[in-house]
C-alpha cells in the first residue's frame, strides 16, 4: 500500500475492487520470495507485534513467516495467558503499550469490533486477524488469490459456500468480496446458521443476488468452487444447540463425483470431520495450497502497509 488510504487492514468493506486488485497483484509478485526461492529484505529492522487473544495456527505462523521473509522480526503473544491481560489490563492499554515496541500490529480477538478499536487507538498500522464473528480480511484476500490462481478469474465464478455462515467470519468477508468481483454465490447452511441479513444486504447492494440451497448435492453440480467451513463449537453458548448441527455436512468422493471434474474444494481450516481425508489426494483438493498462500498474501499486505516499494 505505501499510500495514506491504506493505514490499517481491518475490514474488507474498507477497500475498493481496485485496491483489492492491487493487493492480489502484489501477492503474485511475492510468490518466489514466499517460497524462499528468492531473498528480499525491505522490512529489515522492522518489528511485527502479534496479539493473539484466540488460538491460531495458520494465521499466526503465516504472518510470522511473512514478516521474516521480508527481513523483519516478530514479537508478541499467542495467548493472553502469562500477560497483563490476566491482571485485567484493557485492550486500549495493551495496544498503547505494544505499539511502542513494534512498527505494525496484527490482532486476533474474540470480540467483534476489537480490531477497529485497536486501529483507532494505535498510531501504527493494525491488521485484523479475526474479530469474533466479524471479519477476517486477510483470509479473504488469500481466498481470492487462491481462486484467481486456480481458475484465472473471479467474475462469473460459481462459488458454493457451505457450513457455519452465521458465526463464520471468513465467509462474511469472502462473500462480500466475491460479490464485488461479480462471482455467483450459493449459500448452504443449517437453518440456525444462515448468513446474517446485514451480510446479505451488503452482497445485494453490489448487484449480486445469492441463491440458497439445503441439498448440497444440488448445489455442487454447477459449482466451480466449494468453500467449506466447520461448525464452530466455540461460538455456541449452548452445547445442546451445537450438537444439533454438528456433522450436518460431509464432503467425500461420492459427493464430488456429482460435480464438475474441475470443481475445487477450499476450506480455511482447521477441519474437523466435514471433509473426508480421501479428498486430500484428489485433484479437487485446494485447501492446503490455500493455506500456503497465506504467506505471499500476508507478505503483500505487510509490505504495502509499511510502504515498501518493489
């Protein structure tokens, strides 16, 4: 970014189609550096502060890898345990303290809106790595990048989004971004986990009318991408309610045989049992490549926010 318009990365709604396209273009430039094939150090001497109030594997490690590949260093925490948060320190104070130690911050927090608060408080760039059931904008960019690399287009793609659409922050950001690029959307979810109305309204404001299906078999027939999410146990206050919807869908070879031979399956991971391991070795599987793409995409975002030129 290196542009005053891009001071933080909090919500996909903050960015135009053109701005997202610039990030995707930079991510493609980053591929040889992300793999270690080529070396680059534009962020030498810079420090990334990682504030993870919730568990994370792919997001946290890919941010760390991205910063190291760019020549910077990383400090932070992967859990509030052992920090002053346990003593009752509020988010604003934590941000004010850690921004004095780092040049850019990435935060994951269980409360929706926490990343926006952090960005408002901090004088340093803030990246949202997931805020409750709100948004996960860097996941959205890597999802778009994965689709673009695989299918060579976003406009007109038939994307089926499956699973927990109510609490799934990845699908909120992704659906809105796909609508911006003119993709066709079909939502499949248990009745209690349907896409929130405000997200639907945002999608429709972009001229896309999503379809809805209850039978997954019907939805996959014309799909180019099947984007699967797990039913998130941690978002349910009542274990009984979770038990009602757990295991609602399972992706296996039998189901995929009813779709196009070119159908690709994506998943933000971690998966529990919603995708059979037999799918891993098929040409349909795209989720491990998707996870790997977190590095070039996050290298792009970090370098642009820090004003690095290429």
